[in-house]
């Protein structure tokens, strides 16, 4: 339903934000005792794992109704059907993975995980991404106080082919006219939850990414799995409403408490109560669809996540700085509410707030009655997203496998306890900017939490 949520508006808003921000300033096994080659599951979507299979914590989370795992509503696919969508991880354990929004039997799951990885040329190399794999490595090798566990519905996949254009830094609506430096296939999985308070204080989220580019007579590839930091732990920055560069919002101690922070990017930018106040005051902002400044409205309450991960050592220098942008975030932060959790949809029913196109849709869908935040008819469900791999730099002394910890640190040519196998080849020169895609993954069956 791309036309329903006006993705062109989302794309242009993302571009305007990129400009404003420029002014403002093969997945492998990971510990030394496991195989570097992941098994494949020929029974994906049709059968449960063998009785003697070892389950990951992420897979155990979806076996019974659980709000952090899978909690089907009446008429939706059962936990047993949902649990048929699994894959072996590089450690030989069973993990949940991508599934369609509807099972062939006709039932639906109520949430989505983005693009079908089978549509990527990299699928034969990567297979189905094992959701929660890096978290499992942490659980198997680190003290409990250093574990990070994420919910099921937040795992989202991007499949895209894109050209790298000389001179492109991502700030323009269209890429500049210029030489094509490379053509890249992208198969990327990020965990980005916009329905819960998790990201208010927690800055590390699982990235499983395979990017392979051809250009200049060489192949440049980075196939990685790690926990990526998005800004500083313990809080977040305000989103485009009421404006970038506002005071940081401190929320509390992140989980885990030793979560590393990164200072290369603006981190997680999330709408908060200050945006609601700005809407009430009638404050304006630049919108590329209009020649004059436009007043903020509830439909402007979105998420921008900027992050950076680096690998340095063992003959590799690698950096990736993506942008994950959600147009229809399901929540905002309000310290006056329990857990600081406000529902964006609820603001559509405040008579003194300008709602915008998403609120117009919600009011029309309700026919005069108030919708619950998790009603499938709500347009605030986290399905309208723009994913960009963004800044990408790779320098290698050759081609091959190295090993890192779960954050991409301690690079080594030999495996060690709690290490993850990463693959790199080629050299990107001075760095590239990889554009991704803006899509709406709602097929009418999806609802919050998603």
C-alpha cells in the first residue's frame, strides 16, 4: 500500500533531513568450537526443527505466546505455524528468521520482517539471516550483565541493488550526475523497534549485513554480523520535530550497562513530548514539498537512526554508517507516562493538535470512533521505512576471513572464544555512499506491535 502512506513524502522528508543534518553538523560461526559454515534448512516454512536440535534463545522466545516473541491474536497463525520459519545459525543452533506476512495456509502473522531475502543474488551466499545470532554469541561467551536481547518483530530486512555514484554523499534528493564507481547488491538485516520504549535508552542493535559491489575491475565485499551502536547509550536526541540539534533526552542506564557508545553520528533521533508542545505552538519547519515553511503535525513524529560500526586490524579497515528512517513510528517519548511510552496514534484525537495525513487516515478509518494503537487500520505501525547502508569504506590487504568480538573489535586472523567470523575483500578507495530504498511493507494484515 505504498500510495496509502505517501512514500514520496517520506523519501523527500528524509532527503531534507539529510541536508539539514549535513549543516547541523559469508556470515560465519563465531566461537572457536563451532563450524564456520552454517547449515541450511530445507524444511523452512513447512516443518519444525528436528527433535534433537539445539534452540537459540531467540527461537525459544517464539515457541509460546510472548509479547517479546510472537503473541498471535485470534484468527492469526499459531505459534506452531510461526515456529516453522527457522534457520540454522553458524553455531548449529536453530534461530527464527524471515517469513512472509501470510502463511500459505491463509493465516497471517500480524507483523512483517521486510524484504524476502530469497530475492537477493546474495541469498545463496548468506541464506536466511538467523535473528538473534549475535545476541546468542554474547550469551554463550559473556557475563549475563553484558547480554543484549531484542524482541522478535523488530528484525527487518532490506534487499536492494544500487549504484555508487562519484561525489554522492547522500544529502541530495537524487544522486548527483557522475561516474558510476560500483554496482552493489545489499542483503541487510537490522533490528529496529519503534513500538516499545527499548530504543529510548538502548543504543546497540543487531546488524547482519552482506554487501557485495563490483567496480573498477574488482569485487568489494563485506559480510558481517555484529552489534551496532547508534549514538550514545542511555538516552536519545530529538527528531525533526521539534528540530534537530535539540537537548539530548536522558532516560536511564542502557541494557547492557556496558553498551559501547559511538560519537561519529547523531545516533537515535526519536520524537518526544517537546514535539507535541511544538505542534501546539504552531511552530514550522522546511518541507521540500512546499515553497513556504509548514507547521509541524503529528504525522511528522518519526525516527531517524544513525549508527556507525568499525573493524580495524588483521589486515582490514572497515566502516559503515547507515541511516534507518521510520516514517510511521508507533511511539514517542513522554516522561510523564509509564515507561515514558506515548502512542502517536492517540495524539490524532487531541483537538488542539494538527494531525497531518496519517491522522486524517486514522480518523477516516475509525468512522468517528477512536482506534486502539494496535488496530490494523492505524497508519502508525512502523512499516513505512527508508533504509540506507550509507557511508561504506573498506580497505583490505587481501581476501578472506577474520574474527572479531560481537561489536567488531579485537580483530584477529584466528578464532577465539566469543568471536564472530567476518568476511572482507577488495578496496573501496576513499569511501562510498550506498543508497538503499524507501518502501511500505504493510499488506493490510500488519498491526502494532511491529
